[in-house]
C-alpha cells in the first residue's frame, strides 16, 4: 500500500493529464484554492516542508548550465506546469532582474533574463528555464495577480507565460482593465472617485456638487455623509445656472466632484434608494468622466460586448446637458464652463444598433432622449455665440471662463505670468491672486487664457497649431463633428421617429442660415414651438459642407486647414485631423482621393499617423519645447478616426496598414515593457518613454498593469477588427511594418529621413536606450 500523503486541507489536486482553462482572467485562474500536482516521485517531501531552492544563475553560470534537455519534461500529452512559492519568487525575480528598481521587468533591465522554475510534476525537483523579457515580465505579472488572490503557492501553466501577446493584451483589456477603470458616483463608489490629483488647493476634503432641481439626489448624498462620517463629505447644491463664469471661478478654492446620473433601485428593506450608473474613466490621474475620451472608450466597450456600460455613459451625458448645459470636459467643478469635441450622436446611434432587440419601444425611448439632448447641446452650445461665427457660419472652440485654469500644475503658467508680475513689481503668486480676483486688469493676459481654455476644450492640449489663436479658429475637426451631428440627427428623425420629433425641453433655437444680421436679432424661435423634421437637419449639414469647402479645403495642398475667423485666412498648419471629414462623410470622392494619394504620406510613420507634420511644428529648442499633440506623437483618437474614415471611402488596405502600424507599436511596448499600455506614443521612435510637457499617463504601475489607458485600450480592441488573421499573427510575432509591407512603404517620410530598402532600425532595445539617453540629457 502506498504511503499516505499529508497535505493542507485547502489543497486541491490537479490531474497531470487533465485540462483546465489556462488563458482566462486572473479571478477565474487564481480564485480557487491552492492546488498541487499528483506527482509520481518525491511527492511527500515537499508537502512536509522540504523546499528545494536553486540560487539564481549569474554571469558564467548561465553558460555552464546543462542543456535544456536535461531539465525538460518529456510529456507530449500534458502541458508544462510550474510549482511556485509566490512571495519568494517575487523576491528573487525583482532582486535578479529588476536592475532599475521600477518593479517592472523591461527590455532596458540588465539582468540575466533567465530563471529556473521547478516543474509541478516533480514537485520542484526538476527545473525548466524561463528566458527573455516577455516570459519573465509575464511571470512577475502572474505572481502579482496570484498575490492579489491571497495565494501563497501556485501551479502555473507555462502557457500563461508564453501566451500570444495579442491575445494576452486583448484579454487583459476585456477582463481586467475595463473593470479597474470602472467608477460609480454613489455611497459605495465615492471614496475612490473623489480623489483628485489635480486639486492643488491644499485641502483634500471630498466634496460633491449636486445640480439644482435634484432634491432627492441631494438628500441621498447628505444621508451618505451622515452614515459615513469618516469621509467628511461636503455636499453642496449648485445654483440654477451653474456655468456662470464668475460663479465657476468662485469654486476654485473649493473644487469638487459633480454628481452624475443615478437609477432608483430597491434598497433591500422594502424601500427605494439611488445607485450611481457605472462608467469608465480614462485612467491614471484622470479619475472622472471625460467627454471625448468616453466616445473612444465606448467603441472599445462595444467591441468587447459591454453595451450597457457604454449606454450608461450616454445617460451621464444626457444628464450633464440637462443640468450643466453641456457635456463637460470632465465631471469636476472647474470644468463647468468647458466642453470638448462633440461625439454624442454617433456614440448613441452605435449603441442603439447593438441594444437587445427584445424591447424596441424602450430602445427608441432611450435614443429619443439622447437625440433630444444632442439637439439642445447643438443649439445652445455649438451654434450659439460665442462659439458660432455668424459671418462664416462655422463653429469654434471658445469657452467662457475667468482667470487662470485651476486644474493645471502650480508652475504651468509661471513663464507666462512672470513678465506681468515684474511689471507690477510683485511675486508671481501675488500677481496670480490679484489677477484672479479682478484687482489687476490685463487684457493681453485675458486673451492668452481665452485661447488656452479653447485649446483645452478642443481636447488637443497642447499644440503649436493652436497656440495664442485657438478661440478664433474654425477647426476642421470641429466642423466635421458637427456635420456628423447634423446628419445623424436628421437620419435618426427620419428612420427611427417617422420624421417627426417633439422636443421636451424649452430652449432657444439658433437662426438658420446663419448671418451676422440673424444672430444680432434678439428674437429666437423656441424649441417647443414646432416638431423637428429631417429636412432642416440635412439642410444644415449641406450648408456646413459647403462652408467647409469654401473656407477650409485647400485644393493646391490637398488638405483641409483651420480657418482664422478674425484674420480671415487659413492657418497652414498640417494636422492629421484633415482626415476627420472622411470619418464624418463630408468629403467628396475627389477630395478623399487627393487626401489619400497626396497627403497621407505626410503623416504616416512607422508607428501609425502622427498628430501633425514636423515642418508645421517647427524647430524645437529649450525656449520652444515639444507639445504633446504635435509631431512626433501619436494618439488613439487620430488613429481610430482615420481607420474608420478610410474604410468608409473604400480604402480598406490603407486603413489596415495604419492599424497594423499602431498595433505593432502597442504590442512591442507591451512585450518589451512589462505589459505597458500608455496614453500616447512617439510614433517615430516607437517609444512610450516620451518627454513631452505632461509626460505619459498609464506607465506608473508596479509588477502588473492594472488599467492600461482608456482610449488606448479601445484603439487596440478596435484596431484588431481591421486586421486579417495573417496580420494579427504577424503583429503577435512583433514583425516590423517595414518587413511585413515590404516595398510598399519605400520612400515613406519619417522625420528628417525616409525609409528606403526596408533598412530602418526598429530594434526595441536600441530605440528604448536612445530615448532614455535623450531624457537623461534633457534632465541634466
């Protein structure tokens, strides 16, 4: 009779030849109890405390090791598994491999990139070598996840360390990152979301502002404050007009979170209570609901089947338009005067098309609320003064606001304020206080901050494209989005609401067609005076398309340009947003052909498309530093918009090529830098180690990435839908675009040189080290 094996009561034995799900989310994989293999030999010794540990192999030891065949398990039927002590292995891997001490195993670490792990079938007596950055960083990530689930020892499938990187990243986004980025504003979620890293008042007391006209919501939060005294929650009710500039400025010293939409639910005791509708935040220091981030995030959520989460974000935007007058830049008090690029109609229609068809009446009622809100936002924000320029009939980013934007870093505007402070003979701090309080008047500074707020409203903060002129510009991106609004609203009214839509809220309708005379008249038609029909919205769209062609299209340069409504001239800054008319559908076939054949090459680089051209950006120096929305930086919104736009006009191969480039850059960073998914990239150097003004969000994590970054997560999920299976396999193998596409990219402009004969250096380690040298030199 075989001897009895002693083991802890919590142990579950894993059949060596059985099958269990391997590449699943961490909760499923590590959520069960501890497990052991039913090993054939040495089985009882480990369980009784014998733990054979092998010292890490350094330097010459690596070369004197036995060939792998002496360690390798010979099983053909069973996948290899490792028996691992979690805490000890974390200690060893960080000590041996994390040479720069950032709790990440990346390609720039100088460790041996080799570790022996004991196999489960031998209870750790036989070992197998784990080699290379990717496997070791995955090992560190898996150990961190096991620790999250309170596991002391694990049996780890090798397949989780060698998992196809495309599959692994996509899985982490779908099952982990979205969950980590989920927030709710209610009693259960407040403690997480009230934290505001942009609050520099010195007071960290959590504060929530409830809109006027929501007494039940105000009472709910007062009850939360009473039930959770440790929070020290301050509940404030806003006035009926919460976006008055003077009032918003008065909140600078007491910033707070803005309440969002809630549902009434059963409280479990026979009564009713309120519960916050969940939503996704961008991540890192952006811990609230943002406007245009949310649109791109929603696209990724729809790919991942999270329709209700995306639908809830539209519910919040409907709430914001009703109570705050606009979809806010972000849901904090200092954003009450400022919106961001408008995407509500496309967001709502895409979600509507994926709603459960079992209750179409409810679906139509939901879409009706969204379209009504969009119409109100359109008339009261985008085609109302001061954002509307009646002379051209085009709209601008031109928010209200007084003083210095309070959400910036304390020293962000020091270089701008110093000359004014010297002029008045006082310190910058004293000048800032007196200027904000209106004691000191400086019209030149008022103009500067008007444009600065407009840049922030545009979402492109910051860029030399907009510096000191943004509020005067009718930008091509905004006109494209509003054209799409007009077409979407007209289409929804015609196709879903039988060409008649009644508006339930009362607000003024903007004159049409726009002229200085019609806007000078105080008379305004009211929203409830008549039904809306599709014809008027298609007329508005056609008028805007004509104005775009008249003022923004440049035939000789085959590009759209922003138009300065004050100087009455085009601003010849080459921006990749010139391709947004393809997404909106307002370019004709000839314009599209010219954009693709003549202008695309100006923006296409090895890692996708850059925000603008190097020529337009100009020379960079100590006095003229990089701006993060200029060359050579690549952002997810620009990638997604150009992919969709090109596909819309039939240029699918070009869309696939650009998607491949961007996903290649994301995947190589993920493989080489411990699973990083950052806010943005330097698409010329294929690096997330950027030194632009705000650095890079989403890169500061320990051992395992928890969130990625909202719209970068979406870019990956959406981008994968453009790739063929062959392209997906090539991306997973980190095959450079220059190799994959071959001669098709010869002559492609990349910075000050061109790709010729596919000889562009793309080694990740060289690129990373080069970028580190640049950062070190800049900080020296």
